[in-house]
């Protein structure tokens, strides 16, 4: 650390001038001495102000880092956002499957319309056209979901960099499945805690497992 230069007082500078020039000192030289001393004072004041601002900036950075850590950017970028992306993928798959089913029905109606005559044929044909037009929702939904997925991917990358910058490494463990709590009559009392929406592909109980459970009540 650089040592602070010891300030020279006005008395010391005046005495030095008196010893060098005697009692006759030019006004310009006195002005120079006073200006030099004032300049030194200003520099010291500026250094104190800079030091104060640096301390305040350090405190602000520390507080900001604490707030950012509370947001959990590492957990968001490594668990929450990827989970949301998987849900979006599931939405695209579900809408694609629904659109395919609708078009299959429309094709069936179209075939029936060709095998019939009169008003029934026209009605079936119109129904087929309506279903084909309605199935276009899949394309629009897919485009919108893709835009959201891109935004999530961008956020994931940014949050991951932020986590690295502030040293955040915390990632929450996957939430455990809630246990069923029942009252004295055997009715579930925490049923809201058990509602997690449809499971993703490969998660939850398979249809065979559900059928086996239902078969126990036959």
C-alpha cells in the first residue's frame, strides 16, 4: 500500500521562503505557495471521497451478490428451467397426438361421405373439413411453445453464468413424493398435495400398473 505523503504546512513553506529570500518575498511566490497547499488539500479530499465511494460500492456489490444468491440461479438453471422445458416438450407431444387423432377421425368421416349420398354425405364432408381445419392448432401451438423453449434455454445459459460468477453451487434435491394422509374414516386429507398434474413420459405409474390396481377392487 502506498504511504500517504505528509502534508507541508503553510508556516513551514513561509519559513523556508524567509530563509531563502529574507523578508522580501514576491507576491507571485506567495500565491504559488498558497495554491500548492490548496491543491494538496483538494487532492486529499478527493482521495477521501474516492475511498468512501469505493467502500460504498463494495457494500453494494456484497448486498447484490447476497440477493442474487437468494434467487438460486444455479438451481434455476440446472433443475427448474430444464423441468419446465420437459413439460413444454410434453405439451408438444400431447398436442401432436391429439391433432393426429383428429385428422384420423376426419379421414374416416371423409371416407364415409364418399360412400353415402345426399344430405348425409354433405354433412359428413363438412364435418371432415371442419376437423381438418381445427387440427391446425397443433402447428400454432408448436410454434409458440418453441419460442418459449428458446427463451428458457437463453435464461438457462445466462443464469448458469451468473451462478458461476457469484459462486452459487446449490441445487435442490428432487422433491419426494408426498405420502397420503388419511383421517379416521380413511379419507385423504392432503389430496391437494398429491396433485402434480399429468406425469411425463416414463414417470408415474404405467397403464398396466393402474389396471392391476383397479383389478384388486373387482
